[in-house]
C-alpha cells in the first residue's frame, strides 16, 4: 500500500512544483500504513503491506507538500485507491478535539423515555396501517431501562395494526446491540435466528447477533406485511437492520439505496502529527448472503425516490391485505372448476399451503402477484394453460367492411401449392366457428379454394396461438365426407357438469378434403391432432413431446419418413 501512496503522491508533486525540504516527519507514511494494517476491518485486502512499509521510510518526496490539508487529500486518495474502500480518510486537524459519543443522561425511566420520544414518530394510518419512524436506534442498555415504558407508549399501539411501515429514511446513528431487539420484535421465530456476525479487527473478536429467546410482551409476528423505508441518508446500524430484514424475507425495502456505511468507524491519530486516519474497524457478515451492506449499501426491493417511498409502501400494503382472500378464492375456483377433479383438489390445498407459509409476503404489485400465482398454479398442476390474469373486460366490437375482412384474411392465412400438387395452409389462430360463419364465403374464396383441389395438404400450426374449442368441429369437418356424422370427441365441462359431443358438421361453406398432413405440431392443439391421427391422418415433424394429461400426441415413428400413405393416397413429403 505504501508504494502506491508514494507513486500517486510523487506524480502530483513532480507534475506541479518541486519542494526543497520536507515539511512533515519522515515517519508519517509508515505510521499511517501501520495504523491501517493493524486496524482495518478486512485484513485480507492488505496483503503485501508489510513489505511496502520498509520501502516507504526511504521515500520522502510526498512529504515535501507544505500544506497539511493538501497532503491529507493526497494520502486519502492513495489509501482509498490501494484498499479500494472510500471509507478510509486522512485528515489534517491541528485543533482536533476528540468527539465523545453522546450518552443519555442518567434520568429516571419516565424522563428518559421523554428524551427518546423526540426521535420516535408513531402514527396509525388509514386502513389500520401502523407507521413507526426511528431516527436513532437505541442499544441493549437503554432498552433494558425503558423497555416497559416503550411497550406501553409505543409498541402497544403498533401491535393491533394490520401492517407496519418502518421508516428508516432519517436514521443515521444507533447502537449495534439494538439490532437483536428490533429483529426479534418484528419476527415470530420459534427457534433462534442467527441475525448477523460482527468481526472487530482491533479486538480480534467475532460476535454472533442472535434473536432473543423471549421478549417483554408480544412480538409483531412474521406474517403481517412489513415494509421498511430507506433513503441515501439511511446509514450504518440502520442499514444493518434493513439488510437483515430483507434477507430474512421478513420485510420489503422501499425507497433509495442506502449510504453504504460501516458497522463501526474509528479515528486514529497518526504518530505525533496533526494527521488523523478514519477507517472501519469492524464489519458485518450476513449469515444468509455471506456478504455485507457496507460500501455498496442496501438495494431496495422497490426503488423509488425517498419522497415517494411512503405512498408507494401504502399502495403495496393495500394490495397485500387483499392477497389472502384472492388466494383463497383462486383455490376455490380451481377446486370447483378445473377439468381434472383429483388434481384440482390437490392444487387448491397446496396453494393454500403456499399462502400459509408466507410465499406471497413479498408481492409488490398486481403484476408480480399475477406472475407468481400463475407460476404456482402451473407448477402444482403441471398444466401450462392454468394461468391468472386481470379482468380487463372485453374490447368493444369492431365493425369491419368487406374490404377490411379480405385484407385481414390475406394477412392471417398463408397458402401455397408445392410440387406434386401438395397444398400448404398456415394460419396462426383458431377462431370461434359461429363468428367465422359470417365471413366463411370470403375465406373459401381467398383461402380454401386455393388448396381444395390439391392431392394432399400440409397444415402448418407451428406459430398458432390457439383459440376456442368451438373451432374443433368446424375445422375437422372439412377433412371428412359429409354423408355421415362422425363423433370426434366428448368435452366434459367441470364447471357445469355437462358433457358435449363434438360432431362433424353436415353443411359447410366450400368443399371438403380427404388427405391431411400436419407439420411440426404444437402442444396447444393436441386435441385436434389426436382426433385426426386416430382417424387415419399422418403427423410429420412433431419435434417436441406432446404427451400430457388427458392424452396427447407423441413424436411417432412417422417422423422423418419421406414416403407416407393417407386414405390410400401415396404422397411424397420431405421433412
């Protein structure tokens, strides 16, 4: 480190002016380096420093800077660059008077609590939302003295609330021994929680911060919504509290990234000079992440300006208070309506279990709730079609002119006739058959007639996004003779308890085809595909496995065959 200091300082000196004599004692650099080496909280970042100290004593170029403040800045830049830590600072203070940490006066508890209340703000917001702002975190000693009064004057009013906003935007001081108190009262751990580990370099001690085995009075519990507000002014012990609550998944952090302070900062006098070095002598090591909030700060779950944090937190809480009812209702809807009854009951029960386990405690928006609930439903059921979405209402009906219909059909359908009179038809969505009837003649004229008289047909569904089940009968009917009605399938509707026969239609606009080949089928159409396969139609290029609940199509042995037969017609197909 000392070598780096001299390199930086020498460049600054030689690049401006050369001084003829040293203004400060030669031991300044070595004394400074030794303080850092003996006290800095992360000794692993100081490798090779011992060797540098010996070299530093022989180099006095940097000491030629006559101004103490200018030299302090040069030394600060060198120290920070070498250790890669902006918290290390060198200062020149000829008139420095050591700052004595403020101590609470030896007052009776009643008067002491009055002093503490100047840094505490308590409110009950609309919707029974508690608001607690603490600008300085008290330590264990003070907590023991005023605990009963804090319980009566503050905590008793917070306990009955439905949710809590814990405001640390203005908290820049505190006692590290107060952290276990805060965490213990905001959780409901049945077993001891390892909250944090503090390593103190000068003392060479490692202290585990653990949750309290018992508390004076009731805790807030671990399920009610808890949001912590932060700002760029949230510093040191307050950052530790926010970081612990975030990684315990007990709280959602809303606001700005915190200051990135220190668990403990100390100031040392450098030898017999008027120079001082300030550096972190202890560090926090979170047992969950294995890292710390120091230097980097605590990143919020929801990042907004500090001024907007409170309003944002209230919105999130109002959403979360609705979550239990929404999950219960979703579970009931699945249990009563999902097509596969035995699966439905299991999914509903497990979904309620997710709620009870607090899996929805970190929801921050309607979009995140929809995404998580959909993911859970799909994971529990194995069914990708089981999703949740906002009810935005049906769009207003549009009036189309015949010309608009023609243009829409041209865009939606793609046809071609390949060599050997093989027809190709692609469309990327199934429409409701009853609604399509109105434009059936237009479709026949501009689409169907182009492929009707081919000797075979390829239907391309690779990009088809699906559609209503009413399309099944109408679509399949075009590939069967109309002299008799064929039962395609039976559809069971769980919500109504009814079973509907899917039958081919006797009357259709345009002609019918007898030969069909599907290419690269998608899972969404397993019902249509299964029906046509079972009735003698060939399937080519089903590159992904389509087996699923309720029966589906597999990548059969037909894949990669070049010669196939369908309905006694011989076709040449290249894959």
